C-alpha cells in the first residue's frame, strides 16, 4: 500500500481547500472552467494515505442502527472498511457515504468484508437516525453496520484505532476534534489499520477493492 502522503501533515485537508477555492473561482469567473478541470484532475490523484502510527482495532461494544449490540469479536477474521460520520453534516459525509455505498456494491458476495460507519456525534445520531441515514444509501444491515453508543466508547475507539485528535485548533468544529473524518480506513483480518483513502475521491472505491484483494493475498 503506497505511503504517498504523511497523515500527520494535514495535506489532504489542504488539497480539499485548494480544490474548493479553485473550483469556486472558476465558476464565479465564468471563464476559467479549465481551472476546475485542472483542480479535479489533481484531486483525483489522491489515493492511499498512510497510518500516522501503528493502530489496532480495540475491544468495544456499540449499537448498530438495527438496535443490536456489536462488539469487536464480530469482526474477527474480517477485512473492515471503516468510515466516520455525523448525520447533520451536509457536505463531506454524504460524499463519503456514496463512496461506501459503491464499495458495498463492488464487494457484494464477499463474506470476508464488512463495512462499518462510526458516528462522531452520538447525541444526534441515535439508532432511529442512523437507520434512516443508512436506508438513504442502501446500506445492507448484514454487511454495512452504522454504529452509535456512549461517547466515551466511540471516541476511545476512533482515537485509538483510527484518527488523531486536535484539541488545539479553535476552528475545528468536528465533534470530538478528530481530524481526517472524511477518510475511509482499511483494517486487515488481524485488526490492524493498514491505511486510509480519501472519501471525497470518486476513484476511492476501486482503490479500496484493489487493496482488499492485496490483503487477501498476504500470508
């Protein structure tokens, strides 16, 4: 898996900021459509992102959108595709969920793969809210789990197994102050977080599937 970007530098966020600015300027100007094409092409190249340090899926007990309890043991021997959401998000979360829906389609029939979306806003994202959200994206209740639960459990899972927190940034409005919530994580059968993919990139589903196939080939 290519380590093309240092996850600790924040470059993916800078790339998206660059993308938004250039596309907005191009649209406003009305004469710079080629700039938008250039920006989108640059964004398209963003693929695999490394893990900032070795991370392992920890034990947890959370609640799925169906109301059943889900624990770490359920994923023993499975490859996981993990995203992070809060349903009140109107920009990045829908795009990431569309990538997840496409990954679900591409991995149909692959029993060793599970998709998991973990909320960072459990106060809002109750079981009924997640059930409605999952239905909007065609989430298969057997293959794509949307998890909520106590904030302490969720934040311990996310912060330990996946994403860093930045409590020093006064402009970080993300619940839990997590950075990189637009990323999609890939976890191998041993529970190791192996890398991240840009959840805003339309090429990500194919890249995730290619890396799943690579993980299957590992001894």
